[in-house]
């Protein structure tokens, strides 16, 4: 699946709520999300109007690794309409 090119950090945080991630801290231009699913896990994402594709890919890889699923499956779940 092709990753979205116009996704903001806030939109990604909202999409990750599907996997029980919640914003637990905001510091400057970054958001820290935490989940308890599969053990406690934290991920920091930039709160920018548009995330770079490499940044988004890295975040998705980290989340998919924690959840034990394929990154492509995660992207499809989050971004398919």
C-alpha cells in the first residue's frame, strides 16, 4: 500500500487510537503516544502539518513491530477507506 503524503502528526495519532494508543504528553512540536496493548509501548511522533514519508514509514514499522503484525497490514488497517 502506498503511504499517504499529506498525513499530519495529529491525524496519525487519531488513527493509532484504533490500536489503543493515546496521547500522553505533548512537548514542543512532538506528541508522545502510549499503549498498553501487548505490553507498554511509547512512540514519539512529530506534530507537523505533513509527515515525511520516511518518518511515517519508520513510525509504522516501530508500531507494527510492537504489535507483532506486518507493516503493510498495519498501513492497510489505518489508511484504507
